[in-house]
C-alpha cells in the first residue's frame, strides 16, 4: 500500500521547540490498528514519534436487504 503524501495529511502538530508545523515523515501501522507516526520540523530538525489510532477501514456500501416475496 503506498504511503500518503505527508503534506496532505490532516494531522500536523506544532514543534515543541519552535512552534513551526511539523511534517509526517513515516507511518507504521501495527496489527491493532494503531499508527506510529514520525513527525519532523523542517525549521529546527526536531523529530518525534506519536502513537495514533488509525482511520477505520472503509467498508463497501450495504446492498439492498433481503426482499419479501
């Protein structure tokens, strides 16, 4: 599965050192649906990893239910 473009991700925390928005540089998904997401500040170089709940998988739309005859 290709990794999403880090600049398009909605979660961009501020750097605790300089307050600049950080970019996501790596995402590792574990079997429990938790992401280890690594962020890097492009201004000062601070790096941190956060554990976040992954987005739930998208299920296909439900088809029509059983019909009564």
